[in-house]
């Protein structure tokens, strides 16, 4: 492994396909990003045809794997769209390709956009969710689950104050999956672990970027997968949200962005430091 004197807490203007090559091996703890989706954001990023997405993204994926530390994680926020009445499959094909490149597909989180506007099309309804794929380089990776615990909820007040006999034993799943539960284990708990569905609103303020994700999204993964002082990389930084959140959480950051106007926007936002965690 190369010894790193890498600078952090900076935004680099340029194409990540070239910039990533200048970073040392095993130098970042977490990658959180949302690349341009296929055939989307044509005005902002020119658009990439689904048939060409692999050829475009594979060199990037290889560099991301090289710069990520062995126990680090890569979070990829992406969603296929519908065309000519059916869903595209380039995202699913890309997941399989990443596995062939040596990435471990550890988990899939769903970002539920809880403030989506209603809508319908002839054969479908409004999308109100996106995928966040979790890839790692090895089975054992850093994860701080207690950092994202949530309140147990009002349901527990009535349910746990009136236990029944079966609550004091472990009930095995009828499907013989090996899963089960023991309700008594929740007694006295104020917080519990969340599910892999994240109920977060979309961006409700205009940051002059066509596809900004909400600060809550990178915040959740940064808390879950890093500790203070760790390095967070976003190779498609856009308006700078990942860097802003990392800074607010006392993490180091590196952002790469190809569009100069968004680099200026991100730098302006970082300077004003207007992200409240």
C-alpha cells in the first residue's frame, strides 16, 4: 500500500475518470455518490445512453475500488427509468458487473421519498423511491449501527406494557428460515435499530442543481459507516451536499465535480456552511 500524504477537505474540478487516478491506494473510508443516471440530466451532464453506461462507469468503479480502504464502503444512489412502457435494466446489469469486478454487494437500501407529488401514467404510478446500493471490498467492514438507531415508537407503550406468555420466549419463524423474535428483549428500550428503508424527503430548497439529494441521505450513511476524522469521497459532488454533511459531522472530505459552475456553487455552500445536522 502506498503511503499517503493526500490532501483532504477540498473540491477538485475535473473529470473523476482522470482525477481518481491521482489519488493514492486505500485512502478513503467511505464513498457516497449519485452519478448521472442514463439518459437523464442531459442539459447538466450531456446524458449517457443505457447501452454505453457500463463502458463509461467500469473504469470509474475500478478506481473507486482501488482508493477505498479495505474496510470501507461504497454507497451508490441510482435508479433506472421507464422507456417505451417498460423499466430499463442497466442498473441491474451494472450491479452484476460490479460483482464481476470484485465488489461485494452487501446490502440494498431503499430511499422512500416521503414528500413525492402524486401522479400517474398509462401503466404505472409516480416513483417515490430510489435505490442506494451498498458495496464493500470484503466481508468485514466498518459499521457503527448504534449511530443510526431510531425511537422505538408509540406502538411499544401498549404492546410492551401488556405482555403475553409467548413474549418471554423466542418465537421461531414458521418458514423455518432461522429468524425469530423475543418481544421481552424490547422492554425498557427507548431506541431500536432501523430497517433498510429510509423515509426521507426530497430536497425542498433550490440549490441551483438539477439532481441534488437531501443532506439527510449522505448524513445517514456517513454516521453508519464512518467515525470522526474518516475521509468521505464523492466523485460526482454536484452542488456539494456530501462534502457539506461530512464537514458538519467532523469527517474529512474530497469532492470531484466536472462542471465548473457546480464547483463554484459547492465552494460557496461550504464557505457559508449552511447545513444544520
